[in-house]
């Protein structure tokens, strides 16, 4: 397929997925097929069930303060001078009618459905990731200002190296569990694990010290050096569910999620997967 056609289809798909936010609430679906004549059947692939849920005490021990300095910072979180976004203007026309099904044809089936790891650095994988998963903040391209996303407030310390993010208590994974600071740290751990077989990602996130969950709702991220894009990178890191990635090794993650997706927190969720045939997404009603 011609690259320009693929890019045009992706632009149209983005427009449908994110800008159709109007008044009529009917089914919202996105289907991706290897070709328009692919037949469907009853074969579906469900996401692997996560292992046991850890208690807050166990999570805090695993992802929380590990030394006296970090414990001191955790005791001072009430003094953080939070910043939040105000007067956020939604993208698109609020009167646009939403609903229907958008079908995107691809010349070949994706090598993997994982959002990270070997063979995941493609335009289509990035598109799937943006539909299903989210980051702490978003940067509004119209104003070049940060807006709340999974996190409702944030703070940049005077040293310009240390960042704090407060997770919105309303944020939930599509399986019902809350999104919190532990998810952020677990995601960073995965990004730094050589088992994902993606050296660029390992190198990129090594520019930060391991994040610390100062509480269930607050994560501290510290850059190793001052650089203009460090806060952007920390706030834009896509966050994955700790109750899945924190219970398996990177190698297990690579194998189990090669051809299936974990639950996300974004506007769309996986509806059906027929390997080498089609992938269907549906609007998350929550």
C-alpha cells in the first residue's frame, strides 16, 4: 500500500476516534482488517488474567521510598505547590455526531500487538497505543501548555530536575482497578528492562532515576541531567497496568502479549482479535 494512502487513512482514523464527540450516543467501533475481504469467525483471543493483587503495603514496599532521603520527601508531600490546567478547550466540534464504524485496511497484519518491545515501533502500533492507553499529562499543540490527563496536577521542583505527578482518583483501568503511582513506576521498570529487546527505549528512560511512589497517588520522577525535554518525556510516558506488568518478567510479557493487548485506561478498548485477520476496537463506555 502506498505510504501516503496509509498516512491519510491514519489521519482520518485519528479524526474519527478523537474528534467525534457529539450528542448522539450510538455504537463507536474501529475495525482493522488485513484486507477488506477478510472473513471473520468465532475465534477470539482474551487478555491473560493478571496474577494476584498486592496489598497497598506490598506495593509501597516494592515501588515506594527506598532510602532516608526519599522517605523524607514522602513526609513532605503536603507542602507541594501543585499546578493544574485551567480552561481546557476540547479538540473538535462538540456538536459533531459520534458513532458508526470506521474500517482501516492494512497491507499486512502487525508483527505484534504489544505497545512496547521488539517490533512495536511502528506507526500502527503507536496508533493502537494512543487509542487504548494514556500518559500522565498531554501537551496541547495549540497552546503548548500542559493539560491534565491521568494526572490532575503536577509540580516542577526548583532544581528543574525533580517532578511530581498526582494521579486523578477518577482514573481507572478498563478492568475496573484504579490507575495510580505504582503503575507509573512499574511502567518505568519495564521500559528499563533489557528483556523487552528494545535498546532505544532502555537508553531513553535511563536518563531518569527510578521513579518513586511517594504515596499511592503521588509519584516523584528525577532526571539525571537538565535538558529541555525531560519534563515532557516524564509526563508523556505511556502508562501500563502494574497489576499485569508487575507480576511477570519482561520475557513473559513479551510472549504473553505478543498478539493480544492489556486493558488500558484510554477511550477505546479491544473488542475482538482474530490473528492474521482483523482487530476490532470499541468505545469504552466508562
